C-alpha cells in the first residue's frame, strides 16, 4: 500500500560557503523548542568538528530534525565549499526538496550554481531563501532576478521559476515573505517548507529498501549507516541483506541491533521505523556509502549518485627525516595505510592508491582544501608523515592532453583589478566577464587551469591587501594550456643539523624571509626560509659566535631579528616545489628538500 507521510518533511539546506546555512539551522532549532530556556547554546551548533569551528566552514554534512505544529522536518546541513561537493551530492539522495540559501548582498556564487545543478538533476523542488537581509548593503530585488537567471541558465523546468522566495536574517532569527516587513520568528520559512516541499511517500508494505548516504562510526557500536527508508518498514533485530548495485554481492547478511531517528541534536532510539523516515542503524558491519539495506527475501539494490572525480593528488609517505618518530604516535607505513583507507569509508570524493613504494600512497581529492583538512585531522590524531607538492590529474582523449579547469569569481575594489588580471593572465587565466557590483566592488570572472591556482590564494591576499574575495569551482576539462611559470622565490636551506642560534639567523636573514626562530631544532636539508631572488641558498643557522677573552657589553643584544613568518599548513602546501616535501607531525610542520644531502642534491640537479 502506497502512503504519503504528511507528518514528515525531508530537506537539505544548500548554499555557497559563508552564506549562513549553519546559522540558519541554529535559528530553526532554537525556535522549535529544542533547547531549554536557560541552556547555554554555542553558535553554529552543528559545526561540531574542531576544524569546522576554527575555520568557520562546514566540512561534513549533518542531520538534525525540528518539530513545527505537529510536523517533523528532517534537516541536512551541507558544506558550502566546492572541495566538499561530494558530501552535498550524496546527501541529496536522502531528501525530497532543498532550501537554496543565497546572500542578499553577494547573490548566487559558484557553489550556489553547483549545488543547485545537482538538485535539479534529481528533480528536487526548491525554496529560495535570501539570507542576511539585515546587511546594510543588501539588495534582495536584484538577487531575486539573479536567481531566476540562474534557473534559466541551468535549464530548469518552468515550475522552478515559480519557486517561493523567503527573506531571512538567520543571525537575528526571523524570516518574512516581504523583505520590507521585519518579523520576530522563522514561521514564514517553516510554513513555506511545509506547503511547498512534498511529503515523502512510498510503499509501506513492500520489501525493505534503505539507501545509505552517510556513514558514522562509534567505538562502542562500530559502523552506523544513515539513510532514508525508500520502501517498507524496519524493526530492531530484523535480519537484512546489504547489497551494492555496482558489485551485486548478495552474501552480506546482518542483524539490525539499533534504529535511531533524529530529534533536535539527538538520536532517539526507536523499535521500528517506516517509509520516508531518515534513520541511523547499527549492527551493519561492513556497510559502505551507496549500499542498500534490503529485505532478505527480495534484495533490490538502488542506484547511487555518480560522484564527481578528484582533480588534484598528493603523495603521502612515511616520515624519513632525521627527526622521524620524535613527535608522532603513529609513524609506520602500516598505520598510515590503514588510516588513509579508513577515510575512504566516509569520504566518497577521496581516492587512495598504492604506489611502487610500500611507504608511499597517492591520495587524490577535489582540491587543496579537501586534502589539507585530511592532513590536519591526521596530525591532530597523532600521525606523523610527509606530503608532496599537489599535482593536477590530467586526462587524455583522442591523443589530446586535457586538464581540469576552475571557474574563478573574484570581488575586488577597482584599484586592484589590474594586478589581479595581470597575475591570473600569467597563470593562463582567461577573463570571461567584468561587472561592477554595489559597494565599489568589481566582480571578475575567469576560467583558470586548476594548476594555475595552486599557490595563488596567498599571493592574492597580499596583492589585494586583504580586501579581495576569491571563490572557485571545478569547471570541467579543457585542452592543456601550456607551461605556467613556477614560484619566484627560492629556498633558504639549513646547512647542518643542530639548534638555530640568533647569531646564525641574523646572518641568514639578509638572504630572505625566515620561517624559524632561535632555539628551533633544524637538520641538514630543512628549508628555514625563502629567498626573493629565486635561488636555493644554503645557510648555516646553527653558527655560534666565537668567544674572545674580551667581553663586549651588549653586543649580543644588538643582534635584532626580523619577525619570522610562521607557515601554516596551507601556506606550506602553496610554497613547496617539486623537489620539496612537507614533514607533518602533531607538533610541527617543517618544509624540507626531498634529497637532504647537499652533494647528492647538486648531483641529481646536474643529471636532470
């Protein structure tokens, strides 16, 4: 019997990075009575991961649920950054509609286009929510037109042009259907979701089908599969079969030990659940994203979305520097391998491949940020390893070399337009459009090879004095654009192993910018600074001042060092060259040459 669950709505909130998705979910949770009157609530409550809170971005899709007038609304908060697009693609299979969030000043941005395109491919109805209307420079009327233009550009069906528009200030906690009328609650958004997003429906008596879209892990219960019941009912202790449409393996029989439904920020244990509900199940060891939990007598797997391919790769290898094993807890190739392959279970956009060496693995992802977040998570967990310079993944079709391209949108003030066009031109970028937006900003749109953007973010911040906004998104493959000139700076390389001294660093700083301070342990072949002339120079930073029997008062104090530039992980990834590596430990990030010995390095350069 086919039923319609009118008491339920399943939605995903999709948007470009920093347009306020997680803050909007905060407001919906607060107004649905999830928190007690006196409860202390942190901002962006769903950004539970440390890195998410530090960077102010959502990395992992999260499930929550609110109740409004007797109806339950399951909400999935999704990442907004292009590098985590794989998270968005798969969770859209769980929902029956989307709320597209757009900044009232910035309007639709590259990631808005990407996530909306994915929603249109799945025919999901959309509610457009124009957020941040409390901003002084907000321009809601123009943003409505831009959103309608975007629907047309993406070839949306006519009914999408009739999508409802809601105006909100997630920060101030209100939503309204008329942006000139300020309200004091989110009721207009709740009502629009219930009226416009269809209730889930399906055959309640048919054989069970649950498509798994997310995997969680708990030390006590093991793997947890999260997905939507597409057909039938599921009960605790029911025997089920796990099938993947691609692999067609019907041998995985398991018993469901627990079923959870989402309620606010919690998972509530239930004895059974039926069609349309988003649930989490335990007892399903060996389950993967894209698998279907089926009825034992009638296993019919569902097809999963095709996830976009990775565009960038780095080599992760065991740390073999002179300081190896000093700071890390997990240092062997076996531990590195098992950690990387474990990441594949929850990250569908990642690829890990074995290499000729048992100590090195090729890890491919959607972008620099995607891989740097993995590196940061691993070092916080106690892993010690090395990574190489990122390289783009080329394709070959009909004998032609194709490379991944990025669509880049830049907002800068007029004075910096020239330098941005010049720098991206050198990196084989083509200017597609240039428009003046409100507030004295100019919007530039480029098509740039992905390799041309490696190392550009830091340069862009310097060139625009921190006043520019840069966003990019994968834009398909195009014929190879030719060589791009590499980094201008050379490296200052430590000549010996020991402790850096003020005296040694004082002499070295004349050659460039230092990355280290006195007292830091260094080794031969470690990069301790950059040289603006583009040459690699060896310096002795461990040199001590020769003592004499004449004591010169205050001579050591007179040695003034310029402040060292502390390299963050992203800056180090952008800085390194092909012959360099980054040594990652829980306490340190060091840049080093692949060949530490200066004589061997000289010979290898000569031979190449």
